[in-house]
C-alpha cells in the first residue's frame, strides 16, 4: 500500500470512526550473514462496531534475491543472505482485533485480501 493510499485510508477511518491513535517506530533486523535491514512500522488503533482494532503497516526494502550459504560440516546449518533494493520498498498491511478473552491482539483473516472500510 503506497503512502498516498495509506493516508487516504487513515482519513476515511477518522471520518467513519472518530479519533484514531497513530504511532510509528523504526527497527533494525539482521539476516544470517549480518546485513542490517531497516523496518518502519506504523500502526493505528481505533474503535469500530467490531470493537478495538489495530492496523499495522510495515515498510522495508524490497528483497531482490536470496543467497544461500551452505556448509558441509555436520551439525551446522546454512545461512541466508538477502539482497535488498536501494530504491524500491515493500509494504505489508495487517489488521488486528482486540480479543477480550485472551487480552491480546488477534490477526483478522480477510477473505478477499483487501481492506475495505
């Protein structure tokens, strides 16, 4: 989901459900070889007729290739190196619903794979 569509979605959620809490954080992960991968997470929380909802968007560099480094030593496992794009980004959007019984967020499965509010 591109930036302009993400902003349009947030605007439509604010119009339909009122106040929307918006948060952002950046994390850095590493692959098996030690290359750093920067992830930007942005999430919004809002109250809907279904209850408390959270929408998370993760943005990271697009993976162009995976390189597998194998070892022939017994008991050792191979390593995976990711080749990342310098210019292209990938975005993943996930919707969660608050579960009062478990007191935790539960991922919602969307049948069509699209978010429609």
